[in-house]
């Protein structure tokens, strides 16, 4: 059984784009059901052996002859990606947890998707957390040119040693916690080097947590990177189709200004990881949009102290250099720092930068002495500049590093 969601929807302009390059492959999809946009829970594969759920994006109804990217998710984290999928016009195929199966499962879910949905012939991805991440990697290896990328969370993709070798065009991404004591991060570091050596596009995010999914916004950025990298570089994408995707990307960049600053920053950060995007035709506009989004976010903050810190953080952004807005930022900060309260905030923020850099150099090191020393330095800064925003961050840093030093 499944439910339908047939309420009237408003289709974003970018989803009204015509997909002329996709029409030739649309007839290859055997559409057994007319699925409206929405969620469909507790379905069974055509073989009857595996349970799954679906998310159909609004774009699916807006473009009835087009085929769509799909992400196969092997753990519950994929549900957190529904907003990303809706925004990007991607189908989510969530495989029920606690189901065993290797090649039989991959074949069954692929056949079901092809028979039920208008799925793109090669823009297919997989993801999962922990052992489900390993399964996602195995699916990528098993499906060959029908697949375009894999995202592993809290896993290196390998049972032991290094993960399976994937075709060079396939994107590989990792989101892993530095404090993971179930599947330690050094395995993922080894996988990254192996994937690089093989020539695959590879991207990753390391966070300070343990054996968890990791930040969902970072997973969303990695999925954005995989999707657009595949759209623009996968060998099975025709020149005409690639041109269509470039037009879609241009349209998407033009619509960024309508989003709130934080959403814009997350979106642009993901797009800027696409190979060649910075030096391509969309690069200049994206960099300008990124700086403007940070500027807008700083001014949207509630107090002058917070606005000052937001603008100060903006000065650390390499992309600010050479932008017209750079002088505006410098002039505003100069004026704000005439206030004694803001001047103290600035001094505290400057001191904090040195400790941030020291922590970055430590990386994932677990040597007790250096961690304790830096924790003490954070504590001293917090005490010296008590009441400032930088002091709050310093106090959190002292606690974080003390906890790291205490771990065995």
C-alpha cells in the first residue's frame, strides 16, 4: 500500500525548463505507475524480496517526458536529504533498513526503479551510513556505467584494506567523524588516497564527532557536488544534454538571490566544488554571489557585535579579494571599531584566529600534551576577553580539546 499526495503545487521556474536533450532517452523508461510528487512508504520491489520508500520531487510532474537522477539510500539518513532532493529535482529511493542482500538487492531495486520511474540511464547515486555506506559503495562498484557516484558516511567503503576500484569517471565522497571509534577515520583517509590515485573525482568532509551521520548540510553539499560533476563530466552524457545542464546551472545561479543568505551560502559552497566551475562561465557570478550572501548574512544578525563578527569572518574568505564589495566591508568595519565595545570584540576575535590556526594544525592528533596546552590557551583567552563573542567560542574550544585529551 502507499499514499498519494496530489495537492496543487507551485513549480519553481527552474523546473519549468524544457529538457530537449533528455527526450531521446525518456522512452527507455517503462512507466508502470503515474506517481505524483510526494512520499510513498512501505513498497515492495517487483521481485517482492525488498521493502523500499520513495520521494518524488515536484519537477517530476512539471517535466512529464524527462528522466531524473536518483539516489539509492541504504540508511535512515537519506530522509534528511529530502529537502535537498526536492530542490534539485532528484528521486530518493530509500531501501528499508535491516535487509540483507548484495547483488540480488542491487539488481532488484534497479529493476524496480527502471520499471516504475523515469530514471536517468546514468545519473544514479548511492549513499549510506556505517555498514550501509559500505553497501552503497558495493552498489557503485556493481552497477558500472549505470552509476555516477557514491557518498559514504562514517565508513571508508572497504570491508578490509582498500575499497573496490570504481570506473575513473565515478564520483566518490565521504563524510566522516574524527572521533569515530567504531570505524576510525584513518580508514577513510586511506580510501581517499586510493581513490585519488585511481583518478576518480573525490570530495570529503571531516567533522569532530564520532560514529554518526555527520552534518546533513555537509552531506547535501557533497551530493550537490556529485550530481553536477556527473551532469557535466559523465562519459554517457551527450554534448546536447551537457549543454542543457549548463543552461540549468546558469538559471539556478540566477535564482540564488531569492534564497535566504544561509541557504545561498550552502548552495554556492556545494556548486563551487564542481570541477572547473570557478574558471568556467559560471564561476565569476558564483563567487560574487557567495561574497554577497556572506555580507547579507552578517547584516541580518541581531546586534552590532554579531554583525561585526560576521563581517570580520567575511574578511577571511579568499573570494572577497578583488570583489567590489571588499572596500565597503573594510570601511564598515573601520567605522564600527571606533566603538570601544566593538574594538574589544575585534581584539578578542584577532586573538581567537591564532588559536583556530593552531587547532587546525593539530588535525586529528590525539597527543595529550598539545591538546591540553591548547585547551588552556582557549581558556585563558576566554578569561581575558570575558563577555565577548570570541570568549564564548574560546570557552567551547577549551571544553572540546579537554575532552579530546581525556579520550584514550
